[in-house]
């Protein structure tokens, strides 16, 4: 067996937090509650223990064998065989789904559906009665393809092979799988993979069938006079010889590649295979597809909308919302012209590789220095170094610099390379989280939306106010700050950052950065950076009122702050929660 499909070794159980054993350090076994099957046919059993559990409450381990408890294995095998026999007796149907699971789970999935038992009962014994009720089955099958199951909200993602009478199989062996690589979220770390109690049930990618190969079948079913099912399939077999039925499924679309097949197709004796028509996307799926299309055009990673969010949760304004991954939107031509300064206004470095900030002409205006006054870059090894003084902003290499896009001073301007999921929080509406672990200093993205003058914020509709971000990163509290002042409204235009919630102990910080324009126009981007190591799946948050945190850190906030009449009750539940947020 190739190493590609071998299971990675399961960590040995340390039993370090075990209690309740006898004097020999032994614990009673309650029984076997799950089973997984490796590609080589080896079974691994999930064993539940008595009088022992880990600190997290789990009390099962995975065992290749239980040498001193063979009767438990025999009892489990008899029970599962009985269940599979009942499944085979009940129906020959096999569910063919499209989850994101790895290929090594396929064998467990087939065992759970009694694949071998169904094949022996329904497919290995040809019968002359295979054409019985043929006309009625055709009529019902066509109706099923035209009218997807009412309870199936995602009919486009599922293919079901239906056989009303015993027939031969398409292949005499285990079906091949076509894989779709997706980035997965966090999963429980205890078992090597999930199993349902009492049954070897697990989702798996199943065989795919090219639409083009079976389109003649659908035509014959709907327009031809049928005398013999074998006659139909003879024609299909001839027309489908050169079709390779490998396809990948992504975003509700299927692609079929054609070419020469090395092996002749298996004889088909009365098999009817129906491919559900792809339903048009709507609701959450449509929103996710549109956002991803824009994100991918900008070179950014995937955006997911969690299944917890149903279509009814999506307001009409979000269907009109325009996703913009990396740029500001301008409703005002005057502001657009201010932002798009003449090329001669940029200071550009002539470095082929930017190594020292003091030698980069574009860093002339940078205020980031060390103790000796030497200029420094804001980044180290691709991560934010947290050495910006208050009121300063990061100046990255711009489009007129000679360095490449791989330059270490081009970080916030790079496309987002981490996947983001929008999900439903317990108390704060929708939120954002990352599906992978993030190191401290990782840049996650920039806040986008419609750029407007700050004095115009008061003229916005009330529902917009909660999505306005002031570009005040260069303004110092308690001092007069000259120059134009701007804000960003992400109600109608924006990206995933509009869903980031507040926390008094946030997982991210923000900083101002310029690269598309110059400092003097006061229109920087606001970049989001991990303030600490963030585990995969943890909600991403910022402090909506960092000045209040600064006051408390300086000791000026020890007395109770006067609550603003427009303040919002804070629901962050942090240990140092300030109780309310100024709006």
C-alpha cells in the first residue's frame, strides 16, 4: 500500500490523569462502541472504559485488537453483521454524498452502508425479472430528476443511485473516488476520526459520474419508446466508451473531462443512474459564492458562511452588499482624486531586495526607529513586530518601488492567505473566525468600505453607524490633530472585517498602513493583526474603543467612567470587561 493512504500513527495514551483503576492499574471495559476500516481491511475498534476518563470527559480509546477480551470483538462483529444484513434486506440503495472527508474513510463508509452485503444480495444474482415494472420505474425516475426531494435543501451536492429491481453493478469492485481538497476546520483530537456509536458510520467522498456519459440515457428515458432496457444501455455504452467519469465538484458546478479509456466499460444490465440537476444557488450558498468569486479575483483565500446561518438569517441589505476584499469604494469623485495621487508624489525605493529601512527611499517619512534613531521596518519575517509609536503609521513599499512583490515590506498589501468563516455567535450576532491557528503578528486583512469625510458620518442612516471605522490611527489623544479626517463605512461595501465583534480583551489589534497612496492625504488602510497566538476556530475580535483601554492602563480609568447616552452594553464576557462601549 502506498504511504499516501496509510493512517498517521495515533498518539499513545499516557493514562497520566487516570483514576479509579484496581491495584494492578487496570480498568474495566464497558464495550466496543465504534469501528473504522483501513484501506488494507484492518479494523480498529473504539473502546469505552469504565471508572476512567480524561480531564476533558472523554473515556474511549482506539485499539487494533483486544487480545484478552476476544468475546467483546466477536459480540461486536455479530451485532454489526446483523445490522448490515438488515440494511441489505431493506434496500439496495447506496448514499453517494460529497463531504470534505479524507479518502481513507471511504472503506468505513462502505462498511456502514453494508456495501458488500447489498452487492451479494442484489447485484451478483442476475434475474430475468430485471425488466419487471420497467415503464413505471422510468416514469417515477424522471419525476425524481425533475422534482428533487422536498426535504433535501442541498440537492445539487448529492447524487443518489436508485435501483428498484435487482441488476448488475457498474463495477465489481469498490468505487473510485474523486477528491476535492478543502481546508477543514478544527475537529476533535481524541479519535483518529469520528464514528457513530453502535455503527461504523462515517461520511465519505463517493464515486462521481460524468453528466455527459449519461445524458443520452436521460434523452432516451424522456423521448424514446422503450422495448427493452438492455437495448437502451447498449446504445449508452457505445456512446460512453470514451468518457472518463472523473469529475470534481466545486461551488455547485461540475466539469467532465473526456478522453480514451484503457478499459472497456462494465456491462450494464438494466442499471438506471440518475444525476440530479444542479439547483440554482440561493440564500447563504449564493452569498458565499459571490463573496468567494470576488475574493478569488483579488487572489485571497476562501470565505465561508457557517451552516449555523440559515437563509432566513440573511437580511435583504446583505443580498445587496458588495464584497470588496482589498480596496476602498468611493462615492465621491473628489475623494477618489485625492486618494489617487500623481506618481511623482510617491517616494519609491530603488532596492532589488529591501534589507535596511534606512537605505530605502520610500521609508524617508517613516517614524519607526530603534533606540539609536535608526529606521526599522514594521515587519520581521513576515509578521508585525509591534514597534510602532503612537500616532505613527506603517509605510510599505508602493507600486513605484523597484522591489518585487515578495519584498518583506509588502505584507498588508498582499492577498489574504488564511481562510475566514462567518458564523453565528451566542450573543453578538454574526462574527468572524479563522479556520487555522494564527501566530502573533500575523496580518489577517484590511478594513474596506466606502470612504467618506468624517463630518459626513452624521448624515448616514442609523443602520450604518455600527459599521463605521474612523481613520484616526494617526491622531493622538489629548492633542490637536490637524488635517482632513476620514472614516470608512462598510454597510454597503466591505469585506469580512465588517463582521468582527468587539472585545475588551481582543485577539487582534489594528494599525494604519499606506501603500496605495501617500501619508499626506490621511487616507490609510486599517490592517488587522493577531495580538497573540490565536487557536483555530477562536473568534476574531478587536477593541472598538482602544482609548478607554489606554486610560485604564495608565491608571486614569480607575474611577467609574461617565456612561455615554448612546453607549452599548458590552457582551464580550472578558475578565476585564469595561461594561459598555461608546458609540
